[in-house]
C-alpha cells in the first residue's frame, strides 16, 4: 500500500520551482560571496598572483602587533558599542512601547511615527546632521545647553577620545530606537485582554502587572531584538564612516570592525588595499556573529518559555 | 513613436560618428584625467593653443570622476581602450603602472630638462634612473592671513617662529579673531597643513627627507620631533572645540572673517578668492631663527604621461613636450591659481596671492611631503599614522616624543632602508 502510493506520487516539481527564485537569488548574492570571502582569506597576493597560504593571514592578524593591536581595539570598541545599545536602546524601546500601548495615551499614532522616522533616514544624513548639531562652532547643542545653564557641560564630544564612541553609540540609539519599540509594541498588542483582565481580577495592576504579566510575555520579542542588535552592531560601519571618516578618529577611538575592515580591504589615502587581509577580518566578523547567534539560539531561545493562548 | 524616434537618433548618431572617424585622418590624442573640474580650461584654452601650433594633431580631453579614476584607468589599460595620454597620480599609483609596462619611459623626452629632480621625484623610479610622467603642477604650503585683521592689530607677517607666536598672542589678547583656523577632527589637517607645512624648516627639506629614506635619520631624531613640539604649542590658539572642527569648518571660519590665520595649501586660493570678503595675504612657514634658510613644501600633485600602447606615440610625444614647455605652464598656472607649474622657467601669474606663494620658490628651498615617497608602502601606513599622531599631539593625547616613537616603530616594522 505504502509502496504503491509512493510510486503514484510524482516528484513534486512545483516545490522546487517555487523555491528556485529565492534560492537562486540568495545563493548568487549572499552565499557565493560569503564563501568567496572565506576563500579569499586563505590566499595572499605574491608577485601579482594569488597563492594559497592556509591560515597565514590569520596568523598575521593575531600575531603581528601592527594588525592585532588594531583588531583588538576595534573589537573592544565594537563590544562597547553593543553594550550601549543593549543598555540604552532596548530598555528605552521597551518603555516607549509600554507607554504607547497604554490605552490612556492620546496622539499615540503621532508619537509612534515621530519616534520611528529616524530609522528610515539615511546614515549619511544622520551622521551629517548630528555632526552639525554637536558642532562647537555652528551647532545648536552649545546654545541649547546655554539656555538651561549647563554650558559648562559642553565639550566637542565627537572630537574627544574618551567621549566620541559613546556619543556615536547614542546617536545610533537615537536612530534605531524605533525598531525595538515597534517589535515590542506589536508583542504587547498581541497579549490577549483575557490575561490582563484575569490579572486585574487577581489584583495585579500597574507596575506589578508590567513586571509580572507583560514582561514575561514579551521576553521572546526582546530576545529577537537583542540578536538583531548584536548582528547590526557587529556589522556597523556607515555611521562611523560618515561621522568620523575611515580613520575613525580621534586616535582610532571610534574604530570598529567595519571601519577596520574597510581600511584593510579598500585601502585609504596612500594605504593600498589588501583584499586578502580584508577578507581575513571579514571572516573574523562572520565567526563572531555566528558564535553570538549560536549562543542565542541554543542557550537562550530554547529556554525561553512560550505561552499559547 | 518614442522608440522609433530613439532608434532613429541612435542610428543617425552612430552613422555620424563613424563618418567623423573616417574623415579624421589626423592623429587624435585622447587624454585620460581625473580633473573633470578642468574640462573647460582644457577645451577653451589649452587644447586650442596646442592645436594652433601643431596642425594635424587633434586632442580630446576625456576626464572621469576623481574617485573612480584609478580603478577606471586600470581597467581601460588592461582592456587596451585607454587614451594615448594618461594623467599621472603622484608616486606609487603611477610607479605601479610603469613597472607593469603600461606607461612609457619619458626620460629622454625633449622638454624634460625644464624640470628639477624634486619636481620629477613623484614620477621617477626608486633608483632615479627613469622618469615616466611630465610634472604638471604642485601645491605649496604656507599660511594665508586676513590682511584687514593684521592691519587693524598692527601685525606684520611674521618671518620667524618667535614673531609668529608673538602675533598669535597679540590676536588672542585682542579677542576679536580666533588666532588660527584649524581643527583636528579630520586628522589630515593637522598632518598636512600642520606637520608637513612647518616641518621642512626643521628637517631641512630634501636633505632630511632623503636621509630618512636612506635610514640615516629617524623620526625620533630632534629635527623630526621638534615640529611636533611646535604643533603642540598651537593648541591654545585654535578655536573653541577645535577637536570637533572639520576641514570645511576651518575654511568657513576663515572666509567668514572670524579667524586671522589659516594654515593653508595653495589649492585654497581659488576657493578663498570667491568666498572671502576681505583682503588676504600669505607668508611662508616661519623659520626658527632670523637668517635661517627657509624651506617650503612644494608638493608634486599632477603629472602627465604616455600610454605605452598608444597608436600615435610620436604625436603624443609632441604633445607632452609642449606640456613641458613654459607656454603651457603659463596658461595652466593662470587658469588654476594655486596649482603651480613645476617648470623651472618662472611663470607670470596674475593672481596676487598665487604670486606670493610662488615667490617663495626663489628664496626658499623646495621639498615634498616627507611621507609620500616609498615610506607609505607598508603596514602600518606612515601617512595615515602621521595624520593620527599629528592630531594626537595637538589634542595633547600624545607627547611629541611618544608620537615620534610610535611612528618610527611602525616604520621599522617593515621598512629596511638599503644601506
């Protein structure tokens, strides 16, 4: 019986055909370049021809202080950049979503749109606008601080080694706050009214309701946001490049993996690009992100409780 | 209807083009360049002047965007579709083309004798034997000042470093103007307008630069560290928040008349002429003691060479010899004040500011930026590191000694001078 039905059922071509466009496009523009990069990282240009050198490029990257110092500096900065997002962007995103989903709030559609708008702006515009806002010469920031008597707090943040990266992190938070807000807002809206009503019957209201009922229910959404933030931050490049330039000044204090990769791969000013070393750095970025995503998938996501309504 | 029209136009234009090619029996030379800003100057002034003297040779100037030039040129050269005449970037980019056999050797080109060795250094092989591009223009570093401000405060252009700082003190005490318009945000201002501007007076121009190349001097030697010490002294005279001041900020501060002195490159002249509402003057980097020989950074920037695969090499050489002549130099330098001809024959220029800049060539010795030849080939890249360290020194992040040591250590890690 089973044998005959297997014989009768022809190969289901339509599945392959329907999948084909997406698979082909994804393979051509994502998977092939990815393996191309991994392959490029194992070669080196010796007298105008590519020679296979195994892991030598990685040995240079970690063994030669001219590369390793820059690499660890970029990685450290990147981790800090990520921490700022996790500590500032996501909690504020949750708070904003909680406020927006409150039925008592008026003009919530307006706030939602206004807060989301920076996300759709180009990096170049954001970088340039903030450079102007914070400019000690023509910016509005010194004047605004002066109005409230805090002029003494103003320093040229983007030009100071100790503040530049944090400032850029906060600018990036300002730009992307809309994404966690929207995702959590959607998650909060999907909490059924019955659950909330039941909580109210049991006397759980106000802040306690948020901590005990809503927060556990939106934890999966927060997990997704964390991993999106992680991937986004370790791939970041545009904002630093448009605000600080490829040398990520002052004194490499805003250099993250993306800008480090850019300089190595494409070169800068008199520095000639070295695609092989660039590919080695890109491979490291890929591995870091891969490890981060795996930790999330296997250690965190499996332990998150899901509630079915 | 539209498609038909389009087809007709395309057909028509292709017929016309081929007809044009068939009738053009003269040699036609195509110039590859990244200076698309100069298109009008070439078409209206330079090419007519050449064609009038050399009937039978037609010249077409075909520039591409500056950021795409290197990549586009390499692709065209490989495909064999590049023009006969190639505009040369200075140093390694062009040297690379020469060693690959894409650029012809021009050492014996008539007219080459019009250029000094320094002028040719950007397009000469490391051993100095072969030259492969005709030097076209250079940019000179110095200081541009607000003449109205200087007159008001009774300051004359300073000749020595002592006078320079005295002038800065006076401007600062008066308080009307920011003494000096420079920022460290973009890093290169500090290195190019700062270190490479005043440095040649310390390391004695070519003498120090060549000694550095040979390994006889080190960046940690006094003559290479002291310019950093002087740069560090500039800090109190820069505007508020100079750490976040960008290059366009500095330009605007000066042209709006809010700053008195601008550490400059001569390429600023044409921009400043159109924007500044006050009189401007210029002075060379001040010498350390009165009577010292002065040195200026007269940095070679543009050259022009011959595609080794050109079908009209003789016509192209005629053209290049003309580019090497004083006649070309005069037209070019006047059309683009601030880009100075490298020709040994003095060129008459109408722009007073440009005249001032170029007059320093007579009384001072010329050199090029110390980091450009050979020394920026490895990792870490000396030019990039010089940007970062110059900004660090002015910001006070690094002392001059620490900065110099970092640069020398970086250089030592890959550069082994031939002894």
